[in-house]
C-alpha cells in the first residue's frame, strides 16, 4: 500500500512541477517578446520618437482641456450668487413673522443658507453705493422692504431646479416678490455644457487618430517582417505567438505616449498658472489648478495604453491573416 501511495504522490508532484514549468515558460516568453518589441523601438529611434510624440501630443490636448473645464466648474462653485434667490417680503410682515420664515426655510433640504437683510440695512447700503446720500435723507419713510437671500444647495443650483424652488418660495405667505436671474444661470450652465461637449468631441476625434496612427505604424512593421512571419507560419507558430510582439509594440507606444502627454500637461498648466493667478487676483480670489493627481496619471496611462492595444489589435487581425504561405 505504501508503494501505491508513494507512486500517486510522486505523480502529483510531477504534475505540480510540470504546471509550474508551463506557467514559468509562459511568463518568460511574454517577457522576452515584450523586451524584444521594446528593443525594436530602440533600434529605430527616429521613427519611434516621432510616433510617440504624435501620440503624446494627441492625448495632451483633450487632457489639458478636460482639466481646465473641471477647474472651471470648480471656479463656478464660487458663482453661487448666480443661483441666489431674492425674496422681497410684504410691508405688513412683522419682525417676528420674518424670523419665523427664516427658521422655516433653514429646515428645507433644498436650501444651503438663508440671509436676512432688514430694510434699514438695505437703505444704508443703497445710500452708500448709489452716492445719493443727500437725496435719500429727504425721504419720509424707507421705501425698501425686508429682503431674504436664499442660496440653494449644489443639487438645486441648476436652472430647472432653481426655477422650481423659486415657485415654491413665492407661495410663502410672507413673500411679496421672488427674484432669480434665471437667464444668466442658464447661460452659465449652457456655456459649461458646450465646453464639456467640445472637449468630448475633440477627445474622441484625437483618440480615433491615435488608433489609426498606431494601426498604420504596426501595419508597416508587419509588412517589413513579412518574410519572418511566413517562416514562423511554415514551422507551425500559432497566431497568438505571431501577434504578441506587435501587441507589445502598441503597448509600449501607448505607455510612452501617455507619459509624454502627462509631462506635457504639467508643463502647459505650469506655463498658464501665472496668467490664471493674475486673473483670479482681479476678483480677490486665490485659485490652484487641480487634477494632476496620481489617479489622473493612472487614468491617462490606462487610456493611452488601451488605445495602443486597440490600434495594434485591429492591425494584426487584418494584416497578419493576409500573410499565408503558398
């Protein structure tokens, strides 16, 4: 019995060793072909650098525009006054009723903040800003009503939601008139929508061009190695084995192009930073460009590598199959 179990144990060990050897050979083969494809790029530095430069610059433009649009949205967060609703209270509203309105509005989930401006303060502010101090002094009574400024939260700052909130506020018994600059708010969000659509369109067109460029480059590599591919097919090489070096070439193009795009975006935003800071200082604001995080780098590299692999796959699927020994 011991000999029987000993034989079984030895067979299992041989199977385990055989599986490890197969896996090791698989990874070694991939590593060898990956380094071989990188060596091919190194042996043709001029053509490789030009291709990588084209890919990197093609990815740089939509990436830069995307970061600028995201930062513009960040700046627009400071434009919350564009969605600020002004409520002019009725003359008959007492101070206690106005305070009850404020307490009630602060409990609404749609509202982020509520500010009460008494009529006396509003008159003083108007007197200071208008320069009509002497003329206003002759008024027998204050013509301005109490005002409540309502700032919606981010979810209700869009034109449609802000309009619905305005109608709801107008129905309050203390409110005489509700005012919201809907047209300016709609222009603001329409401009941001146009910017997003433009970035998306430019990105799609440039990404398609990246796929075509890589596909054409891989096609030229396949044609230059036509005789080698014929020999490999004659000796029984599989399609996966033949495709693999060209797929790794697309991978290296995408990876290096993505790194170049990342450095180019950093340089462009650094170059623009002084102008952006000068513009922000006109509005007494400090602004720092965001979007250059490690996650953005990984996303850019994943996108560029994916485009490189797609371009390589399209090219090898079409052109390698056309090469058949007669």
